[in-house]
C-alpha cells in the first residue's frame, strides 16, 4: 500500500490517498478541539490510543456482523480504511443521561435509561451541527429513508455489542457518536472512529470520567484517562 497525497485534514485526523482508489490512509493526530473548534489543545498520545482502540473495536464489531471501513492497521497512528463518502450525520446513542441531553432537558447526569436513545446531528460546522430529525435529513437528501433505517439498526447493534464489552472491562458506555459512510458500491459501513474522543466512558464503580469530557471540562488528568482506557482494553 503506497501512501500518496493528503486529501483532507480534519480536527483530529488527516486522510491520505493511496495507490488503491478504494482505500485511504487515516493518520490520527494528538490535536483536540471542543465546542466547534473554539477550544483547542493537545492530548499527548491520544492519536495512538484512538487509532488502536478504534481499530480493535471495529474488528470486534465486524465479528458481530457490523460492516465497517476498517482494512488494516499500518502503525501506531495510521490505518488503511475503505474510501467512503461520509453521510453528513452524527449518530448519537445514549444509555445514561449526560452532556447535551442533561443540559437540554434540565436533568442531572447519570440517569440510566430503560432503553437506549438515538438522535442525529447534521454535520455542518457553519451551522454548529444542529440536531436534525430523520424526515429533515431525507428532505435535505443527506441520506435516503432506507439508509437511515439501516444506520439506526447498525447503531443500536454497535451499542448492544460495545455496552457489554465495556462493562466487562469495568466501564459504563454512557453515550457515543458514530459516523457512517457509503463505499464505492453504495454499501453503508461504520466509519470515522470509536474512541475516548467520541464516547463517554465512566468507571463502573466510581463513575470517574475516562474520556474527552476531562478535556472539554478542564478537569485535568486527560492523558491519564486515555491511558487508563488503553489499559482496560489492551491490558498494557
Ligand atoms: P453531547 O452530549 O455533547 O451531545 O455528546 C454526545 C456524545 O457524542 C458524547 O459521547 C461525545 C460525542 N460527541 C462527539 O463525538 N463529537 C461531537 O462533536 C460532540 C458534540 C459529541
């Protein structure tokens, strides 16, 4: 696999072309942003944690029948993935109240839901990623009705698999954000990443936050939280 020109640089990753028109290389950075890029910083070692954890979780999900973009891990920070057209929706699943849910509805964090919830945000920085319902997403041609049904089913499946997996590591999967893409053949696959940047992880016994909220909320111990999640997953 030959790495070619940079195609794109996002807030946390760079994407490079390869000699295969259907594959790209993703390179994970230590850069961290929050609140639409208004808050900027560095989380030392984050790129390595997110790359390795995301790849490992995607392989677990593949075994459980969830199609993902993952092809091959190249190094600590670089992975070959299927080239996809990203569906411009952030798909958020919640098991426990936290973050914008708690804020929007005026409830405390930590309420355990009887059933997981799902919501979509329109991925659009200029508009600050507004909440969007599935009818509006179809009206805007962000995805077809069928694609949205498929995305919902895949997102709940991801939750079922990962919630159990993390509980086994002594971690509550509070909520998380997924992104999906269309491959060249028009297949919907799980894309982007699953990491402490995109999930809320709380220790099962102490509710200690082990994710990017420590950065968003200036809580300190950010690198240690990423390291701790790495240790839980890989036992390092
Ligand atoms: P929220 O409570 O702020 O809406 O976040 C819900 C989940 O989505 C949480 O696990 C963090 C994740 N998330 C992202 O991955 N990217 C984002 O831009 C935002 C706002 C949240």
